[in-house]
C-alpha cells in the first residue's frame, strides 16, 4: 500500500471509530445519532463527489446499491443504538464490530459471484479474530 492509501485508511478508521463515541458524549438517542450521521454523510458525499455523478447507473446497479444502502442503514441504526446505550461498553463494542468487519470480508468476497475461497492465511486470521472477539467481549 502507498503512504497515501495508508493515510486514507487511518483517516477512515479514526472517523468511523470516533463518531459513535462523540455521539455518545452528546447524550442523544441512537436514532438521533444515526440520523445525524447519515444525513451528514449523504450531504458531504454528494457535495464532494458531485462531479463524478455523471452517468446514471443501470436499474440493476440501482437495485443492488439500494439493497446495500438499506442494510447499511439498518446496521448504522443498530450500531448507534448500541453505542448510545449506557449499558453497553462502547469501547469494546466498537472494537468487536471493527474486528468482525475485517474478519467478514474474505467470506463476503467468497460469497460474491466469482469469489474465491478464503486462503489458509485468511482462515487463520479469522480464527485469531474469533479469539480476539471472545477476549474483547469478556471485558
């Protein structure tokens, strides 16, 4: 990976890790947190990428993206609700979500059309991630 790619990844990681903690500090409900984050994301993404929104996607692409958007919206609501809940330890919850997100990628890629089975190294990484999730969830 290039330095630029690593810096981009670091920015994304910090931003994704910070917003639920910031929302929790704001002491709002998970619904308000999710709504504010999604509206802010929609506005900023639309404004910053408007020059690339030239050709309208096919109806198939719109259906696929729409389904992914609905699932993502539900996930953001569940994530926000959990992060806003004082009974949930926010730090371990966010770390567990992050670890599971990374561990799921090879399996989701495998399930996609033309996907390849996870390598032995990826399977070992998944096993270590499962151990990490277990240890993190135990507090």
